[in-house]
C-alpha cells in the first residue's frame, strides 16, 4: 500500500495495523466477542484431530464483497471500487486468501473510493446521523454514529478505544479543516481505509502457541455470510452474535440454512462459484470472429451467462429442483430466447426472455454442454480441444496436468496441412514422444467436445470432414471409452472421481484455500457426506459449515 498517501487518516485515527492481530489492549474485550460469552464451546473434530485444523488468518474482502458490504451498509457503491482490477486467478479461485494482497494501484482505488463514500455520507447525512450535521460534535450524536456505522462497516462492535480514536479524529479535523463536514468525511475515510474494513479475521480468542482457538461469534457471522451471500452479516446474524449464540453448532447450522434459502442473495453468490469453477466469468465481454460468426454478439454472451444461472437455479434453488450435482451434470434442458435458440438448432422461439426448453437429447447433457461453457472454452475463431480437454481433466476430474515444455509445444509444420481437422493436427503433434504422455491425459476429452464449435453450436463436420468424437480417458477407477461427449457425461456419472472433485472444488472455494492447503481428514469428511447424500449440493454446503475448521483453528 502507498502508506504516504494513506497514513494521514489512519495515523490520526490510530486505525492502521498495530502488529496485535486481536487488537486487544488494556483489558478491553476482544473485537467480535460478546462481553459475557459464557464458557468456550466444545468443537467436535469428528474422526479428525486438533492437529488437522486450519491456521488462523486475516482474509481480505474481494472486490465483489467490498461493493456488497457498502451497498448493504449505505446503499452506495463508490464508482472507484468498480474500477479495481479483478482478482488474479493464476490457480484456484479468485477468493484464495493467500493471494488477496493490496498492490499500490489497488490501494489508490481504495483511497478514491473512501473519498467517494465519505462525500456520499456527508450529502446524505440525515440518513446516517441522529442529529443535524451541525451538531455532530455535541452530545452523544458522534459516538452513536461511530458505533452504528462501525458495526455495519466493520461487521462487529467497536471497542471503546476505537470509538475514542475515531471521535478524536473527528474533533481534530473538524477544528482544523473546515467544520463538521470535513470531520465526518475523514471519519468515514478512516473507517473504509482501516484493515478492519478491508480484512475479516478468523483468529478466535486463544493465542497460545499450538492451542486450538474457537472463532468469535462475529467472526463466525462474517464467515457464514460471505461464504453464502458474498455480503456482510445481516441484523439477525449480528443479533445472534451479540448474544453469543453462533458458537452453538445447531444455531450456526440453522443460520446457514436460512442464508442458503434467501432468494435475493444466495443464488447469485453460489453462481459466482459456478462461474469460477467453469471458468466462464469473462464470457459476457468475450468477442468472436465477426467474419465467421457475424450473428454472435456480447449480448448473446450475456444471454448464455444468464442461461447458465437459470440452469443452476433450476437445480439448486427452484421449487422442484432436486439440488443434486448429478442433475446439474446431466439435465437435458436449457433456457433460450430468440437470440440464442439458433445456437441450439431450435426454431419458433420468440422474445428476449429466456424460457426453459428441452434440448436435443443426442447433443446436450448437463451444464457442460450448454453454450456458455463451450463458447467460453474456445478461441475467437475456432474450438480449442487442448484447452477444453485440459480444463476438464484438471477442474472436473481434479487430475493435475504438468505444464508443457515450451520447446515441445510446437507443431511440426511439415506434418500439418490446411485441410486437416483439429483432431488430425493434434494427433500428428502428439506422436512426438515428449508430448504423447501428457496429451493422452486430455486429448480424448477435447476431441469429444469437437462437436461444439467456437460459439457452442453443435456441428458434425470440421474442414468438411466428419468429426470423430470417440475416445477414451484413463481414470483411477478404470478407463472410460466413449462414443461422444454426451456418452462421456453419462458414463462419468458412475465415476467416483467426478463427485469427489466437485466436493473438493467447492470446499476450496468456500474456505479460500487451495486443495493442498486443506487437511485430507477434513476433506474426506466433506466428500463422504456429499456422496452419502446422493450428491446433494445443499448437503455439501452444510458439510463445509459443519466441518471442524469452520468454527475453530489451531495456532
């Protein structure tokens, strides 16, 4: 962070990092812990042990979570936050905690956003203050604002020392820089630029080396709400935290079910996971070759993304949905409008609204055969069997493919002719001994998807030759031989690798940890629950909430 630009506000308020992660001093209560929390809860680690618990951490909010937090707290999203670059995804999901740092450019945007929010609060001061702004420095009005606003922005009650520091910041700047408006503006900026807003902690109250520490009720409230809503805790969660009830496993599980059933928040937040798992989040802004696909526009890309959301909701959230991953993987329907119906070979579809239709059974089977996935995993002018196959191997089957040696990843031009299909070109390339072993892992998967062109349309020919979508794929449970992609999808429903991979992927997303950072014992608990439930996605969510490292950590 550019401390030279941030230090004025933070230093005056005393809200920067102090090196004391719990922020506790002078006998004050620990932030996020009720003043009378009662005896510490007993955490059930099941068949695992305390040694398997994850480590304490501070976890920076994602861009989306910051926007949602400010919208919930103030009804305003600073424009500069929308300009923050998206989180980097070199590996894993965008919310991986180890990679959510604050670069100088991002810090600049945060500083601008804090000024924009401060200006909005001053303009709408009557919405936030219990007195006219001219009287903010008198009586209890200032401390009431600091406590109320702080609870929403920092997702926990403020310590008395924090209230005093922010009040002092107001008094200093109001006296020196132009009255109560300037004082209020600086207080709001202090709130937003503090690590208490930018980060949420999962550290608990016991700091003895090697000891287990149970998260505070307010930490649990944030952990639950950001996992299931990508938003801050609501009043119900905060009230339960204030009463010290969220460290009761039954109460916590009940709240998880409530949040999961909240129609205006849970579907969008869960679909954010689906987009990242499928790696389709850039689809609405991706372009295709206008000469080859003149009908394809970014609007169609947005329609395909909306179809993906509706498809997921129909399984997970809609009345009648069975919430089964197996259904998500195999359901033979989609949602189309007049713009996207031609991609599926459908006629007589009118209007811009997406409507549910049965798709051709010999061409489509589940979420991976929708246009959104196939168009996202293709080049601007052609399919990409290597990219599609590698994605499938790594993200659907959780089988790591080693990176290629650059000197081997070159086509021998003497073997390639313009009339070759994509499959013929890759087969010629993969005969190279240095390439053959790796390509055997994923080429067959990519070939199976050659029936879907660069915008997701079903096709039967490539370079005027019939496409050969047959192949085989080696798995730990045995080699699968398939006729086409639909046949592959059907056969994979019997493969345990499919379900254990999906459970592992969601566990990684929900916890913000890479799979190799999650203890195998806890991973097995979650996978076993998922399989026993008949692959129910809501059971998978609840298994994460009930897992030992959701409530506790090991120092």
